[in-house]
């Protein structure tokens, strides 16, 4: 899967996870938020989420540990 971490209107990071067939640029155009903090590819493995890569045209880089923690928190059972 691909992902973007965006800053919401209150300044909090919010993950958006989407299929690999959807380009980061196309997803960016659909989001109402201003600042993109990071992005790349995400996989879920035995040790949790693994974030990697980036997107050159948007100037994005994955922040492996930080992005994985944000995604895990957003998807945790409440």
C-alpha cells in the first residue's frame, strides 16, 4: 500500500493509506489538508508496520519509525 502523512487543521499528523495503483500525486489532489509531512509505501509484517520509499515529484521521504508509529496509532483498537 502507499501512504501519505498530512497535517490536519489542528496540526496533528493524519495517515492516508491507499492502493499502490493510486499515485501519490493523485491522492494529494484529493486531500483537503495543506501540508504533507511524508509519504511512501507501507507494509504490515510480523513486527508491525514498515514504511519506506518516498515520492520524488512531491519531495516526500518516508520517516520509517515515525510514520509507522503514526499509522499504528491511527489503526489501533479503541
